[in-house]
C-alpha cells in the first residue's frame, strides 16, 4: 500500500490521474489472478475437505463414543 502511494506521489507530475488508474489496474490484476487460482482450487477439489471431515468424525467418535452411532 505504501509503495502504491509512493508511486502515485512520484508519478503525479508526469502522469497525473493516470497514475491512479495504473495502481487501480495493478490491484485489479492481482484480484483477478487470485480469484482464478481460488476458483481452480475449488473446481479441481484440491482442498481435501472430505478427508478432513472424515478425520474429524473419527476424532469425535473416539472422544465421545456414546454419541457415535
């Protein structure tokens, strides 16, 4: 964030409002790349949440045997 402000301050005399557009575009690009990576991870089921839920149910059964049915 500080580098963005520094860029705008130093680029303002030459680029003016374009410096704000460049910074905004940079942050939009980062957001789009991260969203694509998140979507890809969720879509390809790389989170392994099913295995985690199975392990949690086994832990619950071990800790509370009378609740396990």
